[in-house]
C-alpha cells in the first residue's frame, strides 16, 4: 500500500537533508566554507586535473638498471669473498640474472661454497608475517664451475623496496616545487603514481623526477688519455671508467670507479653565485662524516683534478689547490639560475635508489581546466532544463514530482561524491548528466505502469500502488545490468574513466532510492491530501495508447539489415581501422591554442616535421584557434624523456599556448589495450550471466547478441567518422552496453509476464504485445537520455564530444536492438514451442518453474 509509517518518512527526509548538507560546500566559496560550524560537512568534491589543471605522471622503476646494479654489487662481493678466503678464480662475468666464475683449483669447491655462504643468507622481507626472501641461488653444474643467480623473488623484493624508498624521495622533491596536496602512491610492484593539481610548470616537475641524483666525488685518472679511450684506440684501465661532461659538446674524462665521497653525506645544498665570476653555482655542506672524508681526500690529493659526478655525468672536475677542511664545497658547471636551483632541490631531497622512467604523462593547463568546468556546468544546466521540461510536458503533475525526485537524486549523488572524497573529472560530469537522463527512466516505468493499470479498470489508488509494485522488479533488473558494466569499468579502467564509473555507479544507487522511496512518498502524500479522482496526464504522449505494431512480421528484414551492417562494420574495421588514440598506440598528444587569431595548421605541421620522427598529425580541434598535435613514440624520448616535447614547445611557444600534454609509453599503451579488451568481454559475460540466472538461457543469448550488435554498430560509427578511439571511447561503449541491456531487460520482463498471462498465445504475438506495451517507456527514456547527451555534445567542449558521440549512437542502436535483435532471438531458440499448425504445445514448463506453456504454477517469479 501507499501508506508510510512515521519512521520511514523521517528516515527518507533525513537522508535527503543530510544530502543537502553534504552537497552544500560545493556551491559555497572557501570563505563561506570556513565560516560553517564545525559539526557541518565542509569538504567539497575534489576537482580532477582536467578541471583544475595539473600533472599526472606514472613512474616505473627501471628493472634492467636495478638488476644490473645488483649484479655489479654481487660481483664485487664475490670477488672480495673469494680473495679473502685465498681462492683463485677466473672468468668472473654475468649474463642475464646469472654470475659465472671458474675455480683454478676445483678441489677448493667446498671452501668456495663456505666463502659464498654469507651471500646466500635469506633477508627479512619486512612484512608483518616475518617472512624472508632468498635473493641468490648457488649452483655448481660441473666441478669448479659456479653459477650465482638472482632469484625472481629477490628482484621483486628489491623492486618493492626501491618503490617504497623512491616514494619518499619523490615526495620531498615535489614538496620542494611548492605544490599543494600532491598525491603520490605506489601502483603495483614497480610503479609510482604522482598527481599534482594546479601545477604551473609540469616540465620542471618531470625533469626533477626523471633524475636519479646520485652525486659522487671521484679522482680523475691523469696517467691515461681519456681521448684515446673515447676513440677506441685504448682500453680503460682496471678500476676506471669513461664519463662525459655536461658541456656542449661534451668531452671525455677518465675517472676512478672508487667513490671517495658520496651524496649520502650531504647535509645541505643551496643555489648561489660564484663571488668571482658571478656564475650560478650550488653550495653544498657535508655532515660530520662527509666533512672528514672530504677533508682527508683533498689533503692527500692536492693538485689533482677531483670530478663531481651526477648520474654518471661530470658536472665539473676542478683541481684541488688546497685541502678543504670546513665541510663545505662548491659545485660549478654550465648552470643557469633555474638549473642550479633544481640541482639544489635534487640534492636536498636525496638520491633515488633506482632509475625512474616516466612511462605516462598527462598535463592540463589551468586555463583549459577552467574552460572545462564552465562547459561542464553549462551542459549540466541545459540537460537539466531539457529533462525537467520534457517530464512535465509528458506527465503533468506526476512529471513535476519526478523532477523533485530528480533534483534530490543529483543532490544526494553530489553529497556521496563529496563524502567519499571522490575526484570529479570531466567524464564524471558526464556521468552526472547521464544520470539525470537515465534517472527519470525509473519514474517513466512507474508512471507508464500506473497509467496501464488505470486503463485496465483499477481505481486511482490501486493503479498507483500496483504501478510501484509491478515496476519494482523491472527497475532492479534494469539498473543491476548497468551496475555490472560500471563495476567492470571501474576495476579495469584508470584515471578519468574510473571517475566516470564511480559517478555512474553511485547514480544508479541514488536513482533506485529516489524512485522507490522518495517518489513513492511524494505520490502517497499527494494522494492522501488531494484524494484525486484521476491519474494526472501530460499534454503530449509519444506513443498513442492501443498501438499494435507488428514488429515480428519484419524481423527477418531487421536481421538482414543487422547482418549487413555488422559485416560492414567488421570489414571497415579490417580495411580502414579506427583512429586509435595514444592510449592504445603510445605517443604524444598536445593541445595548443593560438595566442592571437586562428591557428595555422599547415605552418605548425611544417615547423614540426623536422623536429619529430614519423608522421605529425595536426588538426583543428574545437574552435579555429585550437589545434591538436599527435605524433608517435619517439626514440629520443625513450633515452631522454621530454626531449620531443621541449623541442615542440620551443618551436610553438612564441605563437601558441600548450593547454594539454599527454604522453603514453608503449608499455602502458599495451596494458591499456589489454585492459580495454578484457573490460568489454567481462561486461558482456557478466551481464549475460545475470540475465541467464534472472531469466532463462534464451534471454541471455538474446541479450548477448543484442549487446554485441550495439558494440559493432558503435565500432562501425567510429570507423566511418574516424573519431579518436581511446579509453573514454571504451567507457562510452560500456555505458552503451549497460543502457542497451537496461532497455532489453525491461522488454524481457514484460515478455516473461505476458508468457504467464497468455498461455496459448504464440511467442511472436507475445513479443509484439510486450514491445507495444513498453514502447512508450522506451521512447520516453531514450528521449530524456538523448536530450542530456545532446546537451553534453553541444555545450561540453571538444574533449568530451568524442566521448559523447558514440553514446548518442549507442542509445539509438540500443532501441533498435531491443526490438529487432534481442526479442526475435527468443523465437529462433523456441522459448515457447509450437506444433506444425502453429499451436502452442501445452504443459511446457522451464527449469525455473516459470510458465512458458499452459500449465500454471503456484507462483511465478517477479
């Protein structure tokens, strides 16, 4: 019944009130938020990088360099252990993860094993369980020949340690840049995610994080010619190595491998100026141990050059004119004021334990972020107006109640996002707008059912009560299928795509709450106060009552058209392919905006053709003053990150502002492609399994075929239009799958109900009847969703258009597939069998005990 107890009423409005309070900080200024009482929520939603500007970097520990360093250290330890035990050996070398050597006297094998035993001792893993890790394994394949192998678990242990140590170093470096509220956290075994909102100089941050900053002081070998070693006419003597200076062009210096003083002994570093030459320098201070070591080295090596080495590059190699005993020194080189400051930052923060490679970078300028916020707000307002007006026109007073519930829905959704500390991204705004479009679907289901029950002769109160009760199962089924798609999207997505998935999933929960509780209470209150004699109706009905379209009569034509279009989409994909974005191919995307006038695409392409290897794509993007520049992964960036971006920036900075920069390495692009494929397959499998469990296997096949059709149609659209195919496109396709299944499940629910009601009606007639009964709901829901999506497309800006366009197409093909694909599959697989005369075979009951023939059961499923 429509009756609500006092406690239910209090609980419903308490939830709404709490939602209003939690969402309130999002519309207040910071000063107003600070003035709020301490007991009130004061945390607004955090804006993502695409809305406030900033940088996102994904760093990966260089496994190869870590293994190489570990092998070098192990070789040194083996050498010391064998020499200490007086054991002669030869051929000490390494290959892959293994170190090999041979004893000159094989009879010393037992002594060698004893000497190396300390290297084989397990180390504590540092876990709460108190486990240990064996880093090295020893084997003797033949007498006197030994193999020491780095174990995979040992390497993983070193990687995890390097990540843990690197996070602290990275945090100190980022803090030195002066940013606020950076997010720095481990991702997986060997990666670190760095997200810095509001950063004004992302290139400086990338340069700071890309350097290991291992500072060493070493003596220069003056007895041998560095030029001869560099030319290949001589070999570097044992204990030395050839390094190069940072000059342009660099020149070689032969330095000793032995580190006399390391950067670990620094206690301070500050940028300054040389008092004599006024050149930028870095003044360093040693701790007590470092000061003692530095003083001893300079005392013993007066008049010898002393190399200052940073990450295997010689900054300078001045002569030691006199002992330096004060614990202070000066690093000079080809510094600018900025580079001297950056070196001081690196030295103060400390050296990274391993090399970190930038494998993914996404940067958004604050100006573009502000434009995105404005566009998103405008799109949301326009979409809300469209939906509100449409519901009132179609349902009158009931539409007004639906709009009140819709407003509460959005408020509670924003409150949940704020409470959970979720980050609002541009796709997240799209999720809110899409929620508005789809939220009224539940109200449409309820209202259409109420009107149907009223036409069947029930009283107003009975019709309203039956409408809510009978729509409950359909609403739950329809929303659970969308929730499955959102869940898979969250677990397999990343960045903004996850934000969209979170918003969509929370929107489903708030929609169910407002439709089944708040809307019902509002209608109950209205009925109690007004005692209406008739159910309110709107001024426009998209589908007249009593429509009896014979959809199944043309199902073969529908299948034929579907087959032709699907084959065309597959053929087009095979022949032309889609316009893969850098998420899947790797490479760089730069969005630039002309400082004055329109962008000159041809001139930009000409300016960059000599700077970037391979094809450079330059196209107008959004307004005539905006361009999108794309090029593939550059070999020079693999060796020195940021090289190509810096070159492009130098060529364009006079006439253009770089609003957005995205760099994705080949490793990440391959992983994203795999995750996208798994996401699509997982969504199809999960939704089909749910439909199978909830309905019957024929329904599951129908749902699977329909969703595969929708995905192929969207793919064909992308082939024809050549819109960029990226992670956002995958999110759009998954959303289309969820929406299409939403509509299909509504139809399936009605088919199942009519199968019970009309036991001798043929399956094609049951499907036609069910499609006609749900057609009004299908059109109304599609209309509200399309209104919201069109508002996003028109007002949301260029970035979001490529995200929304496939969804618009998906909604349209989703309607088609629900009618002409999913339902006819039930006929093909003989959901209700007929004999040669077309008569229904009686007493046919499916495995769930649900009626598909003429024999009734005590109770059907709802």
